[in-house]
C-alpha cells in the first residue's frame, strides 16, 4: 500500500485516440534508477512524426500517448552511476530512450539503428510500462540517451536540433558530404528542410531548395540563405538543373515521384530519404543505373553525432527559426503543422505552461 501512496507521477498532454487531440493526462513515472536522469522539461519541439503517431497514420499507435521527442530541460536528480550530468544542468533528450547495447549497431555507436531500440513514446520500456514523451512536466531518461547542451545555447533554440538538426547532420557526416564546395539540394522546406539549408550552408555548400511551388522562394533565398530555388513543376528549369547536384536531402513526408529528382543528381549522386512515408515509392532502374546513383535513407542520428552537431551549431553561430507556443495552443499548432503553416518549427514552452488545465 505504501508504494502506491508514494508512486511518482507527472502530468503531460496526451492523445486518447486517432483524432490526435491532446489534453491533460496524469501518469506514473518510475523512480530514478542508478543510470537515470530525472528531467524537468522546459521546452519541447513539435515534429511531423508526432502527427503520424498521435493520428495512428502508421497503424501502430497506442493510447493514451504523450508525444514530443525534442526535449530540453533541467536535471532534477541523477542516479548513483551517473557522472556526466549534475543537478541544475540543462540537458537534452531525443527520440530514443533505450537500446540493447550488444548488437553490431550499438557496438558501433550507432544505437539509432538498433533493432531493439526503445522510442521515447508509444513504446514499452524495459520495466513493462509505456514510454511517454516530452509534452510533459517531467521525464526519466537513461543517461546514455541524455546530451549536455553546450554553454551559451538558448534552450528553446536547441529543442529542434535534437531531431530535425541531427537528422540532417548525420547523413552529411556519414556519406562524406561535409566537404566545402559541394552542391546540394534540399527537397521540402519544413522543419527538417530549413535545418538542412542552415547546416549545409555552414559547411560551405552551394544549396538549391526544391519545392512544388514558388511560395517559399523569397524566404529560402533571403531568410535562409539558399543559393538557388527550383520549382519541381517547372520542367524547363528542372531540365537545366539536370546532373548538377552531389546530393539531395529529401524531407517530404508524403508519397511523391522520385524520378524528377534523380535526374538532378550528378554521377554517383545520392538521394537521401528522410520523410516517414507509408506508401511505396517508385522509380525505373535506369534512372539510377545510368549515373551510378544511390537512393538511400537515414534515421535521426546517434548520441555521438548529436553531440558533434550541437558543437558544430554553436561554433558556427547558427539559429533555428521557431515559433514558441504554450501547451494550451498545441492542438492548433498540430492543425497548422498539418497544413505546413509554420516557419519552421513549433517549440512548446512547457515550463511556462499550465499543464493540468
């Protein structure tokens, strides 16, 4: 009876069904274990994959579900084995909260590709309880999946880096695309796409933003500093740009043809898929064979890459373009994100919100 009375709880905003509508929800949190960090959430970004999950777009959602996986907060307590983090420090947590630690991916420090990884929400933790995300007052995260925020970085600015930022940085690093002077394309100018422009430009790349209309041309060129802008429906411009890009980061999260973009790649060019799409994509094989081109994918980044990316971001003096909202605005933010009506990432001020109302 005593354990029930003393069980730690927290309050978050949860979806109860595929409508995806979020509302206050109180649930239990495990006690701080030897390897755990107990975090008071200050800010949490809203990612397009949160929409997929709360609305059951992938057919795997379990409710109630507290989303949010771009978490920045303050350390309230650490376990007895934790030496890297101290109470009062500002830290971050991303999409993963667990892995097997023994497979080849884990041993190679790319735990994001572990087949037994545990998601920060809509999953089951090793104690058998459902995991819940960062749209909540507090979280418990194993120290391996917590990252120190470099001094001087604004916490609300950091939140989108913990998913969108490292999602772009990781493939550029892995595929040897960090060299200055490369020519890259960013397909889709949303939360991940805007990070792509900023990071690639900071690496010294010539960047072309590719979009379905010219609606975002001014902001791509003037606000984000892209070098050129290509409208995918303009066949003559697309033809002129053929064989011009070393890589394309494809952030589009819905089904779309690949062939128009494959034609933009140089010999050995790479089309890197990043959008979560639940319908098959098609292309004819000569499109890749005749230029030795690659269609590949990349999934977030490792903890090591996250630390590298944060340091890179700080050294280059970059900033995220965000819109800060309170939790009582979250359902409107979800609706707006569905319509791509945000420049370029919603970040929820969790600390400044009344979560139980």
